[in-house]
C-alpha cells in the first residue's frame, strides 16, 4: 500500500527579491487588514503613503544585504531540511510567503498539483499573533479556495513553549552566552536581551496573545538554561508606527545596560530565520547604538535557520499535528492562552478553556 502523501506548508513573512521589489513589498504589508487596522476604503490609499515614506530607509537596509532579503532562500533551506528530517514519510514541503513571492496562491496551486492526501500548515512564527500566523492562515484559506484545494488540513497554530523548540533555542543561547563570556573581561557582567518584534499596544489589549506567548517562550528557554542568577529581560524591537507599542523597547534596554555598565547578548526570540530585522536592525543599528551609549560589549545569538535541533523539533511538531487529525491544534493539542486573549484562534473557534499547566508554567 503506498504511503500517504503529506504536504507541509511553511508560512513566513517574505521579503523583496530585488531593489525594485521593496516598494510593492511594503505596500502589500501595509494593505493587510491585520497590520493596518483602519477602514477598508482608507487602507489602500494609506498603505501607499506609508510605503512611500518608508521605502528609502527600507531600501538602504536591503542594500546592506545585497539589495534583497535572504528570507526566501533560508526558508527554502528549512523546507528541504524538514523533508530530510521526515524522510520516513512521503512528505513534500512548500513555502507560502505573506507579502512577497511565492504567495499563498502559488503555493496552493503547487500543493494541489502534487495531489497530497493531507496538508499540514506550519507557521515559522513560534508565537501566534493575528498579525503573523493569523494573517497567513487567512491568506491561505482564500488561496486554497481559489486554487480548488479541498484536501483535509491540519493546522499548527503555535509552539511557543514546545520542549523541543525550547531545548534547541536554549542550546544556541548557551553557546552564544559562553562565546560572549569568553570574549569579555571576567569583571564585566552580561545580560541577555530576548528581543522580539513589537506590536502596537492596542492590538495586544484587543486580545492578541503574542506578548503572552513571547514571555512563555523566554520562560521555557530560561528554565532549560538553568543558569543561576541569570540576568535577562524581554524587550521588543521594530516599532513602525507613531502609536504606543508594547514595551520595554530593545533600544531602552540597550540604554539601561549602558547605565548599568553591563554587556548584552541579544537573542532574536521570535525569529527563526535571519532577515533584515536581525542582520540590519540588530547587527548594525543596535550595535551602533550600544557603542554610542558605551555598552561594554555587544553580542548577538544567531537565529535558528536550519539548525538540526530546531529542524528536528519542527519535524516532531509536524508528526504531532498529523496525529491530531484535521483541524486546529497547538503544540500541546488544545488552547494554551488564558481567557482574556480572545484573539487566540482556539478562542475564536470556540475551543475549551486553556490547559491549566500551560497557562501558568509554559
């Protein structure tokens, strides 16, 4: 009997593939109703204005990276590595980007042409947000319908405190910490800044569980590290609009480290692939800020990319999701977010209350 064909779709943000793509990429980003939460008839016009205002700075950032984002190539590498980790199954991985090619519709058409028996949707966002996984899922539903793809679908919504993911992340953090410690004078203290992409505070207050899940990720990684008296904090980067964003900001934490005369190790805790916000914002802009403020040492932990332990954690999550059968699941099966987070996809689906242990200890 032939093996069941399993299509695994990896969701990611996407990025411009050449300088001319920067402006349309930004327009696509800000046209997303999950990102720019204004009336629909205003959004296209406002998106073009915001993109025009940001294109010069964004183009300069991508110029540092050779004129394009490395995200597609890195995501394709993750897809091939994941296929290898699932080599005992008849699995093919597809990439669906949200704001630049390959879009969900192209991926859905490729999936349909392959004729799988089941589709597994896996976000490369460990923590769920309406602005990332939620937006990608919405785009996928529309694309699947347009492509005529009616195969049973299993959806992984988040894996913020998954033990395998936490172990893999902690191993990278430990190595980066040891490398930083070896480069520093023993008298200089070292603080870990777990830096995640920020969100407008209004989105979190409306029920988005992202900040809660980022904090759970950090708690899980710190537990695995088991380093007594570890100095660490959670902070948020990449503010993009004038409104109030969740805090503390990574910039403020760098300034605080300078005041405390402590070196910093920045860990991109919500990114699993290198891209402009790690390679430029963290490696260039924040390093310059740290040097200007007099931080005694600035170090950065790499993103996971195709780290074998991370890929193996993803593979186990795929197996778990398949085992749950078609529908929505988290890394523990059910809902993990407390009741106030009404934008949790399980809450929207009318799922049971969260797993008690996860709500307090994950």
